[in-house]
């Protein structure tokens, strides 16, 4: 499992993402990170079925168009 980001690295990444999609399109709330950590693959369901918390992202980013996606890649 990956280590959580330190505060400086976390702030740097947040700032870079905010420049691309805006502050209103980024969240790091625990409830959002948990909700977006699972998909419909069997692996996600296995974690949940075993009572374990699936790995979560440091940030959830919402984009409004394909150029924002291209800029992130």
C-alpha cells in the first residue's frame, strides 16, 4: 500500500490540479475519497466484502471537458 503524501507534496499537487480544473472541482474529503474508491470490478467488492477499506486516492478531481483531461496527462 502506498504511503500518504506529506503536507508539502499534498499542497503542491493540489495547487497544480487547481490551476487546471479550479478549486471547486477538487475534493479531499474522506467521504468522497471512500465513495470514489470503489468501482464495479470484483477487486473493489472483495475489499468491501472482507470488511476492509479499499485504497483511496489523495484527491478526487472532476473535469468538465476533454482538454482538462489532456492537460493532466
